[in-house]
């Protein structure tokens, strides 16, 4: 099954889409364009659906036009995920809405051996411990580039025997503002996954810096 990569792209930047498409296809990923919104010249208060009171409650201030454009582009990408059936919204429109990725059924279908099923159940239990996941993300901040946590070296996923490949992404000031990663078995195809994680983190960082 060929994975899909969602690319948020402005109409005024076709060259970037061409570059992103070539990079993704080289890595065996099918690109899907998401139309971006150039918010740099937009007054957020005039944009349909913008809720300034909610923005102030969450951020302590109003959104800038660039932030609004970034937000709208990512919401469109999330809507594409939901439409494809990969994810669903929980409490959509509420202050504490969240996106739930629907992958458990697929994992269980493709791992018929009882031992594998037990490891997957342990992995799901591990994922509930969000504090430990935050600890891993903090470790990822300590070095640039991709970090790999394998099996028994990995406190969070040691029982399930899983590995974590994670890379931070940065803003224009070289400050780490987030991370992307992949969780998989210790026999993960690292030669393929590491470049994908690295490229995705760099791409997200560039996009956020350009919109800053």
C-alpha cells in the first residue's frame, strides 16, 4: 500500500509543489496537494469563521494573518485525512477537540500471530502514557536530526518491543517547536523511514518559517 503525503501549497508557489512532489515520489510516497491560504495580506477579523475571542482565550492575543493562513491550510489537510477515512474528529468544534487516527484495526488485521497481537496490545497501553511520550520529544530536542530509540533502549516501548524514529522541527529562529516521528517494530526498515522522517521535519520547519 502506497502512503499518501499531504502537501499544503499556495497557488502562487507552483515550483514548491513540483519540488515536493518529486521528493515524495522519490521516497515512494504519493503526493496529494492541499490548497493553502496566503494570510499575510488578510485581516483575520474579516475572514469567515474566525473567532477572535477563542483565539485570545487560547493564545492570549489575536492571530496574525500568517498564523491564520497556516491554521487554515492545516485544517484543510486534516479534513482530507478525515475524508479518506484515516482519522475522525472527536468533539469537533469544541475547545478540546482532537483528531483520532484510525489505525488499530489495520495493524491487527496484518498481524495474525498471537505473540504479535500481544505486543500490539502492549504498544497501545504504552501510548496511553502521554507523559513518557513528552519525555521522548524532549530528548529529541537535545540534538539536531533524526533520533532512533530501539527496543530495550526505549523505556516507553520496551515491553512491546517497538522502536521510535523521531526528528524535531524548528522555526526561523532555530527554536524547536515540535517533532514528527514513526513508531514501529524493531525490524523497521530504517533505511527508508529515517530519510522520510528527516525530510518531513525539515519540510514542516521550512513551511512554518516561511509563514512566520
